[in-house]
């Protein structure tokens, strides 16, 4: 499989980079659109989004490098070659979360409000970005057979791309991409149609939804980041699930219009009155 999408001679554009960029761009669109509806200040919004993306990318790379440190200590220059792959989504999420929390405290913006907006853009960005792994032939699972993949309903072009190191592999990137896509659709429907949606519940949904998927999908992968015998992504996934359950319990019994997701504090009135 050709990893290069466009060769201009003086520069090569990789499919991995294209899909990461498309994921970021799509996520930005949904975050910006919802944040504008919630009347978040433009200057704060754009500053927050831009810096979160930048810090998230740096954090994702550093996370990956740290768990492959012996290799990168011997190949220092490759630390900067992110077009070759090696962006760990958990590292990006954690680093961006830390920055968002700091930024919200500094500018007196409610942290959970921002998270509820960001997670919808994040999960569709993940669904798209995973296709960069396909072209880099990474984030794959154990050995399987062509017939088994056909019987599982995997598209032929994906099956062909999963012929790695002389054997067919489970397309775990594809499983995760589909799960994130279904999660995104679910969150959009919930956000639009639920009359009882409260603050914090979209964030809890994301953490539980993605945590469960990654916990099981990571068990199929053969190129996981390891901490001794432990797949570190599974540990983080369990933490995501626990935090998601905590947020759901914390906010489910909150009373008052100010806890409605559709309450727009900038106007000091609700977008839609769901609580009396």
C-alpha cells in the first residue's frame, strides 16, 4: 500500500497526515458550530480550540514516544516524523484536558460546559483520523484469514490493506472508527432530541462509550503501547469508564434549569425550558 498521497518532488504528502487533518477539521467544525450556539466568546473559543489541538498533537506524540523510549533514544530525529504514525490518542486527550482545565480556570469558563461541546467534535475526529492508521498499516490486530475477514463483512479494500508481514490481520482501526462514528451519531441525536439532557452527560457518554470500545479492541491489537506486561490503553480505558460513570451519577440528579445542557448562560436564560 502506498502511504504517499501526493509526491511533489520537494515534499511528500502522506495519507496519514491528510486523515489526521480531516479529523481535526471536522471536529473543529462541530465544536465551533455548537460553541457559537452556546454563545461562547469568539476570542476565547478560537484560542481554546487552536491551543487544545496543538497541545493535543504534541501530547499524543510525546505519549507515544515515552512508551517507545529505547527506540527513539537511538533515533532522535524520528521523534519529529509524525507523518510516519505514532500519535497516541490517549496522550492527546489527557494533555488537551489538562490545558482546557487550566484555560477554563484562568478565563472563568465552566470546564464541564466546554467538555460537553468538545467531546462531540473529538469523537468524529477520532473516527476519521483512524483511517490514517490504515494507510500506515498500524493499529491492527492478530493474524486471521482472508475468508474470515470476508465472512465478517469487511470491505475488500480493507482486507487487502490488512495483508501485513505476509499475513492477514484484524482491522482493529476499522472497528474503532465505526464505533466512534456510531458514538458521534448517538451523541448528535441525544443532544438534539433529549429533553432531559443535563450538563456533564455528553462527556460521561463519551468516556464510557469510547472507554468500553477501546478496552476490548485493545485486547485484539498486537501493536499496543505496553507498560511491562500491561496494555496501557486498557488501563486508561478503565479510568475513562470509571470517570464517566462518576460524572453520570454526579449530574443525573441535579435539579434546576442551570443544569440543563441547553441552558445558555450568556443570555441568563435557557435555550429550551426543560426544568420547571
